[in-house]
C-alpha cells in the first residue's frame, strides 16, 4: 500500500500467492552514482575495441588474422569459410530461422517477469503483484502509479534511470513522505528446470549509492548486467520498452537509431554485431581510400619533381666527377711538389757539407798563426796586469809620504801656536790684574749702599684694585668672545639659509616649468582662450567672485594615489585619465557668479563690435552651481566593491587642481562615476553589466561604454574603443609641492630677516663691550704705573744687591786663574815634545819617498816590455785577419747553405702536410688510384699541372649545381620508395576492408532485408485493417552508419479509392500525437512476433487516439501479444473504451483508488454486474471478459 503526497491510498489487488519469504540483510554498495551501474550489453553504444577485435565476427561471422608483410611478416588476409560458395544459400536459410522463445509449462518464457514487489518506492508504501505470461493490461486513473511500475521494472533490473526519460538521480525515486528503506524486487523466470532469478535493488535518499542482491546474496552491478544480457532483457531499447515519458522520443528517433534498436530487438542475434563491423570497416575503408588517394597524389608529385631534377643531378654528377679528378690531380701535384722539394733539400744538404769541409781545412792552416797571436795577447795582458800592480804600489807609497808630510806640517803648526801662547802670557797677566782691580773698586762702591736696605712700600691696595680691574676686563673679554661666537653662528646660519633659499627658488622654477609648458601650449593651440587668460590676470579685481582659468592650465595628474606613485610619463595612464574629459571642458572658464560671466562675455565677446554681438573672442564659460563640496561628492561604489570588479580608482581621484574645478568635472562629466584600471587584470564584465551602475570605464586597452536595451530582456551592449593619446595631461605640475616650496621659501626668508636683526643687535652689544674693555684697560694701566712709582727705591736697592753679587763672583774667578810662571813652564814642556815628534816624522817621510822612487823604476821597465809585446801582437793580428778573410767567406757561404737547407726543409714539410691533408680527403679507392699513378712514373709535375688546367677549364664550362639538389634528389628518392610502400599497404588495407565488407554484408543484408520485409508486411497489414497506408523501408547509404529504417505512413481516408496518396516518414512534427502513437504501437506490434526480448512494455501508448483507432489498436495488440510465439507484454493505460476485445491469455491489473478496499475482489464479478446493469437498461452486452 502506498501514499503519494497528493493522492489517496491505492492498492493493487492481484491474486494472492505464497510469500517469497524474508530476504537476508545485505551490505550497502559503495557506489555514489546510480549511473555507475554498467549498462546491459544490448544498449545503444558502439564497441570501441581495437581494429583487429572489431573484425572478429560472432557465430557465422568472418575472422581474419593480421600479420605484417614486406619485412618478414604476412599481410592481413580475410579467411572465408571453406564452403562459403557451396553452402551460402543453406547458411542464409539457417540464419533466417528465428530463435524461438523458451516457454515452460506455466506459460512464462525464460527471462519474463513473474513477480514485482516495491517498498517505499515513488507512490507506493508497499506493493507486490504477479503479472501474467502474456499480455498484462495495467489500468488505473492518472497519478495512481502505473508509470511507477515501469520505473520499478527498469531500475529493479539494474538499468540507468536515463532510460525512463524522467528523473536521472536514483534518490529521486524514493518515496518523499517515508523514511523507510526503499527497495525493488523483481522475480524473473529461470531457464527450464532451474529456479527463478530474484533480483532486489536498494535505493537511498541521501546519496546515489545503490546495492543489488540476487537470490539473497550481494551481487555487483556488473554481474546483474551480465545476467540481463544473458536473458536478452532489453529495457534500454525503445522497441521493447517504451515508458510514458519516452513515447514521443520514439517518433523523434532518427532512422539510424530506429534501425539499431530494431536490430537489437528482433531478427538474427548477430545483426547488431555485423552492423558494427560494417560501420567500422566502412570507416576503415574510407580512411584507407583517403590514404591511398593522398599517398598516390603525393607519390605522383614527387615522381614528377624527381624527373625534373634528373638533368640537374646528371650535371651535378658530371661536375662531381671532374672535381674528383681535379682533387686527384691536385693530390698528385702536391706529391710531385713534395718530391721536388725533397730533392732540392738533399742537394742543399750536400752543398752545406762541402762548404763545412772547406772551412775546416782553412781553420787548420790558420791555427799556428792564431796560436802565436794568442801567446802574444797573453804576454800583453800579463805585462799590463803587472804594470797595473806596480802603479798601485807607487800610488800607495806616494800616498803614505803625503800623509807623513801632512803630519809634519801639523806638528809645525802646533809648535808655532805654542810659541805664540808663550809670547801671549805676559799680556794675559796684565789684563788679569786690571780686571781684579776694577772688580775690587766696584765692590767697594756698592757695599755701603747695599748695607743700607730701604723699607718695602705697601702696594696691597693698588694690587687689589689692579686685580679687580683685570677680573672685570676678563669678564668683559669673555662676553666679547661669546658675543663674537654668537655673531659667527648667526652669520653661518644666515649663509646656510641663503643657500637653502636659493635652492628652493631653483626647485620652484623647475616645478613651475610644467605650468609654463601648459601656458605655451595654450598660447599656441588655443589663442583665443590664452588672450582671455592674459586679460583676466590683469583685470581680476573687476569681478565680484573668483574666476578659475581653463582646466588645461590648472588641472594636473596627481603624483601619488594611496601610496602608489603616478608618473606623467606613463602614457597609458595619462590616456585613460584624459579620455573622459572633452577638449571643450579643458578650455572652459568657471565663474562663481553669473554676473561675472556676463561681464567678461560682454567685454571680450560683444564689445569689439557692438553692432555685431559675438564678433570678439570665442570663449567657453560655465557657472559653478554645485552646492556639494568636492570632498563630499559621493562615489557610487566603495573601494572594496570597486576593487572586486577589477578597478583601482575613480578618474577624479587621480586628478589634482582647484576643488571647484574638480567638483565641476564631477557634475558635468561624471568623473566620479568613471572607474579606471591602473594595472592589467581581469574585469568582472558580467557583474559590471548586471549592476547597471557603471556605464563607462577605462583600461589600458581603451574605453568601454555599456548600454542596455530599452526593450525585451534589456541585454547589455559593450562598445569598446581604442585609447586616444593625451594632449593636455601629458605635462603635469605638482601644485601641492609648489605651494609647499613657496611656503618654505617664505619661511626661510623670514628666518633670514630675523637673523639679520639679531646679528645687528649682537654687533652693537659687541661694540659696547669692547668700549667697556678699553676703559678697564686704561684704568688698570694707571694703577700699574702708580704701583711702580711706590716701589722705585726698593727696586734700585735690589738691582745694586744683584750687581754686587755678580762682581764678587767675577773677582773670585780672576783670582783663581794660574800665574804666568806656571803657564810658561807648561808650554815649554809641550814645545820640547813637539820638536821630537817633528824629527821622527821627517825621517819617515824621507824613507817613503825613496820607496816610491824604486817602485816607479820597476813600473817603467814593465811598461816598456808591454809596449813591445803589444806591437808584436798587432803585427800578428794583422797577419791572422788577412788569413781569416777567406775563412769568413767560407762561413758566409755555410750560413747561406744552412739557411737554404732550413728553408727547403720547411718547404718540404709544408708540401708534405699539404699532400697528407689532400690524401686524407680522398676515399680508399682514390688513394689507391693516386698511389698507382704516382708509382707508375708516367706522369710529371708539368703534365699534372697541364691536366689540372684542362679539368678546371672543363669545370668552368659546366653549370654549378648545389649539393642541396642532390641531397633533395636522394631524399626524394627515399621518400618515393617509402610512399610506394605506404601505397601498397594502404591499397592492401583497402582491399582487405572491402573484402570484409563484402563478406559481412553478404550475411547481414539478407537477414536485415528479410527482417524489414517481415516487419513491413505486418505493419502494412495492420494499417490496411485500419484503412490507412503504411510501410517500413530500409534506407540505404554508402556509409553503413547512415542506414536506417523509415516508417512511411499516410492517414488520408482511402474510401475515395485515390491512387495518388503520398506516404510520409514518421516524424515528431508532421503527424499528430494520436497518429504518432498509433504508428508507434503498430510498429512495436510488428516487431513483437520477431522480438528476442522475454518481455516488452508500452506506457499510455493510446493517448491522443480517436476511439476507432484506439479500439483497432487494442484489438491488434491483444491478438498479437497473446500468440504462442510472443513473449510477455505490459500495456499501461489510464482509460479503456467499452466493449473492447479481450483474450483469455491476457491479464488485467487494476490500480484502484478508494478510501477502503476489501480483502478479496473479483474483476469477473464486477464485469458480470456491469453486464446485468446494461441488460436492464437495454444496452448491448459486450464480449466476455476473461480476467485472471
């Protein structure tokens, strides 16, 4: 029993049977996705196995073994059956025999549904019923749960909810108002002699997990799918299972899809497999054909190009042969050059040896003369050496004699000095006596004066006054020094401030440079505005309020915004900021009062020609009417909201200028509503368009204007334009810095003025202190003079006392000197010693002179001997030089020979290296050829050089062809061979696929045509019985994937016996809903007798039919589905017409909606009661109803 949210209690009352018993609790499946259940093998999905696997045919199909050829492996070949030709007809006949459904004694075919049970599923709390083996008609009002039974069958057997055409999540099939466990249990008929198959599937409300139990045991979804495939259950095929929500899908199905579904539903079991092979092989053959065409075309082009290149290759080969011959000749040339160099080298060596031998003979003849010369040279050298030694001895002797002579002179000087001192003794004595007398006389004068010492004067008071004056003066001097230091500090600070002021004025001029650039640009490009500016600056006092010059003169880019440096040289940034401002705005004067605007307009515009207003200057002006100050102008978005959209600032926030000008730009040009992006990043365009707050924004890529349509869905239109180069803001001035620098200049200037006044005050103070110091100095000097006058007598006595002491000391020194007699005795003794010393020195001086004379005599003798030896040596040297001239000539000849040998050796090595390098460049064959020619002796250097000239002449007559041509020729040759191989492979693959297609089609097409013809015959017969036209056709195409089944119908009335009735393909648009439903059920019934599935289902197929069609359809359906060779069938319908045709084999299942249902209810009793009622009313009695 189940309760839906909007429906009353319902109950299905089939015949009661024994309960199947309790099931064991199973472990939940871990799958979270209902679609994760593997679909049955008969679903509409192409097999995607490998190319080889696709060619393995089932049952009577074709198999082949692919092996590689040309490289030791065999090509793939199609191996047909040995008796294909002889037994083809028999095979086709056997294949057309339909595999009969296996039906047991109960009437159920294997795989049909014996029992269905649900718990907490969709509209049911709990339900269980047993359908019959033939037609099962399930009837009941809408919303009672008929389609729920179809859902239970599909989901309970493990199929995806997608086949139902409604909710795709498993959790959505759980009953909404129930917390109990949801499960579906379906019992399928087993094979004869085996038990039935009971499948239970659990669903979960909180996830997409699912769990299967088969015969009470946990079973993977894959195994359930395999069992469905084994039983040939085709819930996913619209031809066998047509839920209510997919009825329209059948008519909308393509002809190709209808063919594939029909192949799976009826006919030979291998139809789908054969069709898959044909589709795959057609694709393979198509690819192979394209490959053959492509390779053939490429091969043809390359062969044509190869033929065109052969002449150039021949010329290249001829030139290469000549170059090879030239190379060999040049190698032989180098070889012969080396041989000549070697012969010249050997000859030079022999000449060198001859000259060396001649030099040895001359040297041997000259040896006695050289020996004599050497002996004389030795004698000369010995004499000179001995002479030098004697000269040194003479020099030393004379030096010693000179030393003694000097000592003797010194002794004479000492003697003379001593004699002079003896003579001076008398004079010194007289002077001493005079000094003694003078000292005694002066002492006698001073002693009485010194003995009378005067009293000491009292100068303490004067000293005190002097100290006071000195202290006062020092204090004043200290103050003068402090004042002078302060003056120096003030002057230093003033100099520093002057330098600072100069620098600030320089900075100000530099900062104002951009303003001057703006003025110059205005003067050049907007002369009328500039003339108005000049006039305004001279007449500002004539106006009531402030008049702001055009923005081009006072509007600049900020230097910084929220810690980010803004550079006027950033052209992309300046282009963005200037973009929203028109040139007219840059030239507009702003007035605080309307009368000021009228006055300026009257003076500059109208006055120049009063008769013609507007003949003067043309200027733009506007009145500032905004009451909101600039700092209170609202922004439409906060900074965080602006950044979230991808922008950095509003355009007005990046500009610097007078606040009224900025406020006017906001009110007139909405610069406070135009965002800009400083750094490139993603902009949330969708949020900008949906917000409808920002209508224009700027990025470095340009401007974007957003407009919303005024009709319909009001879609946004985004107009993007490239950035325009800035003309005004590309020069900037920092007004804040100019103001700061100007203020700083004023402050420094005021500080300098203050320091100047302070300096003057300190200088006056210093002058006063210096005058005070001079006064104190004069007063102190006067006191000092007064103190000196008081202490004059005492000072004179002290000087006399000091002089007396000095005279007494001098007297004592004079008295202590030795007497004249003592001095004479001392000097006489010293004179005697000096005389003795002089005599001794004189004797030694004489001896040294004699010794020097003897050594000088020996030196003269040796000198004469050396002169004689040197004369003999010169004579011998002249003789030797005369004999050496011949030897020198021989040596020069030897040097020339040696140089020649070295040069020839070097040249020979060079030729050898050149020869070896040339030989190394040859291949082995060329080396052998060169060696043979060189050893033959038939060629000479001259003949080789002539041969080289001949070859070079021939080379000059040939056209030089690039090696790339030969490389391309050889490369193309390999490519041609490779393309030939590829062409053979492609052609073989193409032939292979064609053979597979031919063989497979020979099995598939007859079976398919036979199936379509049977279906068409049944379909046509059914339509004929309804008075309609219809047939089923096989639509063919070279591409097997495009083959399809076309259901051709015509619903024109045939009572007029018209012959020009045109059949139309069934589609989802041409026919009405009832016509499509009738056609659908007719086609399904035509397939019913041929179907392989154990059961089929159609849900509310009679919707939209008229009564005649519905009645005929019902009759056909009952007759067809109750035949012995047709499997189980389910018909779900919400309504029935009266007096329908029924069959004893069919079973009617009624879903009754009532507040109370009796435990037992007989449909037969209801029918009998209905007939009795009709009989009493005089109504016709319908046929008997056999209900089970």
